[in-house]
C-alpha cells in the first residue's frame, strides 16, 4: 500500500525557506515556519494528503480565512481556549535548543589564505533542538486521528525537509500519549515530538603581518 503526498505546497514555497536560510542562517523561527508550512500543506488538500476517511468525510480542511477554516494550524503563542471550541487545532511549539562542541575550542581550524598577512579560523558547533506539535480535538478519537495523520505526514516528508533546510538530521521522534487538555477538560490533546540538528559555522579572520609582535633590540659595543 502506498501513499502519495503533494510537495512542495502553496502558498508557502520551499524556495522562500532557502532564501531565508541564505540571508539569516538557521533560526528557530524558520524551523517553526517550516513545520507549520508542512501541516498547512497537508490539510489544505486532505483528499490527497489524509488517509482517514472519516476526517475527509467531515470536511476537515484548512483555509486561510479564520472564519472558513475547519482546522486551526497555528504557532503555540496564538493558542486560546475560545478558538478550539469551534474546531480542532494543531499548535506548533519550539522547545529549547542547545549547543554541543565538535572538538577543542569549538573545532577551530586555521586556514592560511593566499594573502600571507591574513588567516581565517573556522569554528563550528552542533546545534540540537526540538519542536512539539499539539493535536487538539473535541473527542479523544478525533485528537488521536488527527495526530496519527500529522505524525505520518511529517515522517514521510522528513527526508525532504532535511534536504531543503540543509539540516544534519530531522527526526519525527515520538507520538505521545493522549491527555485531557488542562484548560478545557472537554478537549483532548496528543503531542508529537520532532528533533532536529544543524551545524552553526563561522570564520574569524586575523589581520596583520605574522611578525607584528616581534621586537628587535640591537646594542653596540659602547
């Protein structure tokens, strides 16, 4: 049994993400935007990208208009109890990211350029982080069904995300257990954990002649 998804989607294009990477490098905001983009791509066309026939029959489809969309897909800072009363939702939250050294002094390597009066020192650290996706439904079955669809879609497209965002790794690590939502006990939530790794690399250039600090002291016989 095979399943074919659509990629890349509209209105968010992969080219825009690559352009942002060229100008800003990897940032948590870009990674959050990419995960949101992939969720929106999936639920914009549920006929092609959703397996669950019941969800498709219910017309669960994302729309750019807040009044027309049948499923909310937002960053976690837009979460509100009032918003989830009318429709299910997917919220994306960025967690902590930490730096890991690759070697002594962040793996600095001296590279001598053609200009012998300058040298470039290369440094690199491994950056490890994660995101959480929270799939919210008015029933336990609805939350489970939505989470299963999101988990599968993120998993299937993870090789392309890793390639397009130039990540060292992008792993859909866990589909969590279902719980009642603390702020609204009539709703249920299922978390999905995604981990990612990239390398932050930079150069420091030292300018000046190599013998700049050498001093000569000549004394006569007097």
